[in-house]
C-alpha cells in the first residue's frame, strides 16, 4: 500500500470516528430531553364495578419540547369494561425546563364473579423536539376488582340471606330535651317580663298608661295646651285610680314611690295646670307644651322601669 492510499484510509477513518461522535452526541441529547418521569397511582386493590381510578403522570423536559396531545388517551370508552371519564393536561416552568402534568380518571364497569386482576393498558406519550419525535412509555397498571356479593348466596327458611349493614348507634336525646325545656322556660319568662312591662298582668302596676298618653300628645297641635294638660291629668288619675291633686302628691308618692324622683316636674305641671284652668291665663308660655311632653316621657320611663 503506497502513501496515497494510506492517507486516504486515515482520512476515511477520521471521518467515520467524527460521524460516530456526532451520532452518539445527538442520541445522548435525545435521552436527556426527559429528566423526570413519575407515574402516580392509587392502591391496586379494593375496587368494585362503577369505581373511578385516578392516575397522574408527571414529566419534566427541557424547554422547547412540546407534548403531542393527540397521543394522550381520548375521553370515552377504552374497551368493553373501561372508560376514560376525564383527561387533563397542564404545564408549568421549572428552572430551565417545563413540567407536564397529565391527570387521567378511569371508570371500571367490570362485574366479576370473584376477585379478579385486571390491567389498565399502557400507552406512549410523544414529545416533539425540532421536528424529531421523542416517546415516553407509560406502563400498564394492574389492580384487583371484587364482586358486589358472593356467587353462592346463603339462604334461610325465609328466603335469601341479605345480611344488612349494622345499624348505627342511636344518639341520646337527653340533652336535646333539656335544651328544649330550657328554651321554653326562657320564652315563658320573657313573655312574663314583657307582660309586666306593659301592665298586662292583673294586680301589678299598669305600664301602658303613659304610652297611650304619649301617642295622644303626638297627635295634638303644638299650641293646644288645654288638651295636653287633660291628657296628662287623665294618665295620672288612671295610675292613681282616683283624681290626683297637687296637695295629694305625698300620698301618691307613698303608693307609687318610683315617681318621687319626678317631684319637681309634677309640681311644675300642677302649677301650670292651676294657672291655666283656674287663674284664667290662656297663653302661659311657648315652652309649656314641650314641658308637658317631657313630663309624660319621664313618666313613661318610670312606667317601664327605666328610671
């Protein structure tokens, strides 16, 4: 072999080595495209017909790699006993790459006669990277499914032995009854208190006299002093159970001691009344009507127990 042929062989070998390095580098980059793969599944036992099974697939890839949604399971009937109810795909950034989360919810419609092992079929998820396809295999998942009841059902003389569920323990109603009685007692006491305040109980001080008087004063014209004095006189006479005069106020206070604190206002009221009805002063003053209303309001507060 001459020198020219030897040089040609060396060049060819170097090119082949360089091509091999390039191919190996490309294959390595493809393998590193998926940096994480997790297949999260629930317990593989204890299922019956109609149960749903949730799977989650977590895949981390480099940025620039897109998941091909057409390779995910389609919603609908997968086979004669398995249905895909929902498929959800979400993605988010993680560092220098992307995280893909695929949630799949299956529903089982297999009615076994005894405990049986089934398998949800696996599939491959395809990613696209610069025109190249990268596949990630999702393995099949095995689980056991049980019948709703045993095949040979025991029977007794009355027929089929149904074996009902154990009834729950009964809750004690002692506290409920006690609370009911306590609530009724509170309502009764509240009603009695209101009846006492408004004077509806026989034998107790009447507590609606000055309330009616206030309503009557509110309907009178502001300058109608005569009617205002008559309304308050009538209320005091009703409370005293007989006509009340100024010289009888001490006796009134002995029978109704709560009104003693209004002694000044009551004396002023009787003085105004005496001047108006007996001294012949028709127009006593502009503020007299307001003073009469104030006395009625104070008597109402005493009547309700507020003073």
